[in-house]
C-alpha cells in the first residue's frame, strides 16, 4: 500500500479576488496549476451567476452564501463553460445547472476518475501531457481542505445539467444580462459568456493567457480555428479567462492570431 502524503490543512480552500464591485474570481490555490481554474462570480440584483465550479474538493456553496450581503441565501445560477473536471467538479452543489448539450456526456463520464492522483490517470492522458512538456507531481494538491481528506482516494461527484444552453441564449440576473457564445474546439460544447454592460468575455478554456489545449480526444482543431477567428474580432474590453488573470482586448487578439498562425497552416 502506498502511504498517503502528509499535507497541511488549508484554512480556506478558495481564494477570492474582486475585480469590479460585483465581479469576483475564486481559485483553488492549493491545487496544482494544471487543475487550478478561475471560477467567476457575477453578482446581480435578483440572482447571482457562478461560471465554473472548480474540482469539487471542498464545498463551494457555503463560500458563496457568505458573500451574500443580506445574510440570506441568494439564488445562484451555475453555468459551466465545459465539462472538464477542474471546471465542473462542484456542479452538483447547485440546483440550477447550465451546460451546453454537447458537454453532457463528458460531464457524466468517469475517464479522469482520480483527478488528484496522476499515477492513476490513463496512459493516453499522460502521453498527451508529456507531449506538452508537463510532468505531473505525485499529487496535484499541496494541502487538504479538512482532516482525513485523501487526495489519492478523492473521486469527484458527477452531476447532469438541469438546463441546456447554447450560443445566443441569455442569462438574466435582473440588472445584468449575459449572452452565451459557442466556442467549440477545446471541447465540443465549450461556451463563453458576454457581459454587454461591462464589455467582458468570460471565456472558460477557449482562451486564456497560457498554453491552450487542443489535443484531447474531445478537442477539434478545425472548430477551434473558427472560434479563434470569432474571438479575434470580438468587441470586448476585457477577458475573464478559465485560467490565470484577466487581460485586455489587444492581448485577446494576439492570442487568437498566434493560434490561427500556428494551427491554421
Ligand atoms: Zn478544459
């Protein structure tokens, strides 16, 4: 038997950063960068929107409940930009779960059943990571959320969406509306959200400032090229990405153009 690593207990599993008065990003700082997604919390008048849910290692709903100024629980609409584990692990905690229909199968499959323990990953995934120069550490956390949590035994819960959304659909928070945009490529049903008022794109993994992943079995480079063509011309001021920090339109255009050059051939 392999011995469980001795890891410290984190005081707070999620870190929270407000980027505007009503838009914040949550991350899991004790999770390895590979699986450390940005979860976007968008506060509205009538309800709040959470875009992506992290790995499901520690409960997220109580963290959001503490953010409610009134002290009363607020209605939360939860949307996942796609069904990779670092985005959809906490999906099941929320009553209203929005996802693109092309992601449903991925949301329920257990391919990456032991996300924090690379020794248990499939050869296929490890080979793909090696191709992009990534050698995973033995466990993908440097702390645990509560006593007794075993990262090797951790198996994320799986939850089906309650509502399907796709390009053109709107999510209405009362005083704030978001339009869904289709961004296939990284996965078939990857979506983003446009906040027209803040002129922001919440982009998921379709675009962030780092190595983009388009070699998974569910990826499609031809579709990704079309998505990048759209993103290159998108009229927004800021991108709130699925990994890393926000960036401006000029950088969005650079990243899209670089992708088009490298993959467009
Ligand atoms: Zn992803």
